[in-house]
């Protein structure tokens, strides 16, 4: 009888402990609901109800070398539950490389929330993949005034590094004030990792595999410091070369190279 009481007592203590842990959970995380996703459980081109394409080959303001194509399976296709965005060495529309830049603009856009993207990165000198966000309506003016959130950037000549960055009118690389940092993994091109953004009216937090490595806080000043009070949309792309990605040249022997995306999920 005493043993039974002891067992029930231990069970009760355990239940109280678990209840206390549940109460300590971040209420935003506890209440967040999935509001938009692409699990890539289909075959062919990316889902046109969720993704559009940025197209062209004018350097994209960064002296990039690729031409971004539209609805071309060689550069963007879905198969076996994976979205593959492929950069290729080929002559196309006056450019020496092709790739794809998918955007959720007008099909998925949010003010605040948690964005999670499980991806495996390309490798090699000259590739510049990114998972990032731009404002849909640019309420505060043209870039960088209305902001940019880089959930993940990678340059191939730094194979073990990923970067998280924000750009605003007050904080951006053109004036040497941008806010960002990097973290390290040895298997970025061999394994999938989850790149996550938590964004609310007070701060932006960026994670890899639940490791928080960048926080940007709202200083409560003007939109020059915090333009992140409007709807943003997602972008997925693999650039070639450019001011950053190509700063140590491009190794043409690496192509084709691809970023693979297992899923994209947005919670609010």
C-alpha cells in the first residue's frame, strides 16, 4: 500500500511539473497556427497558386551573372517531395548562367509570424543562395527604406557559414551600418537544416535548427530603424556571382548546383 501511494505521489509530482513547463511556454509559439505552406507533395513546376517568378538578367543591383528564368523545369521543379532550384552554366538571353527566383508576392504575404524553411544548400565558389523577405507594397519607400529580412544567405567560398541580416534605411550595407551575423555548420550542402524567422512588433529573431543566432530589436524610433510594420513576402533563389557571391570569382566546374527545399511553413 505504501509503495502504491509513493508511485501515485511521484506521478502527481510529474504531472505538476509538466503543467508548470506548459505554462512557461512562449504564448506566441503555443498559439501559433499554420496559415500558409508548401510541402511540395506534387511533381512538375512550383505551385502557381503560391509562387511566381522574378525574371531577367540585369545584375539585380549586385552585378549577378545569372538570368532568372520563368516556368523552366531545368531551373525550378518539384519531384519526390522536394523543390529544386538549379543554377546552370549555359548561355541564355545574353547571360552566361541561368537560375530561378521564386516569390510568394500577392500569393503569400504576412505582417508578423514565424517562417520556417527546411533546405539544403548548393556548394562551390560563385553560388549565392538566399531565403529572404521583401515588403509587398514598400510603404516607406524604395529599398532599403521599406526593409529586407535575410533569413538565410550563403556564399559558396565560405562553405561552412550562413548569414542572417536585416536592411533598413538606417542600417544597410551601402552605408556600412547593416545589422547581421553568421553561424557555422560543416554540412550545409550535405544535409537539410531548418531556417527560421520569428518576427513580431518588438523584434526579429533568426534561427538555424532552433539555435537562435541573430536578434534585431525595434528601437521604437522611426521607420528608418524599423520598417517591419507592413506585409512581407518570401523569396527563394540561387544567384551566381555578384558583388558578394562572386567576390572570389566563379568556379565554372561546379555547375549545375542546386538549393533543395523540403518544405516552407508560415505560422501566425
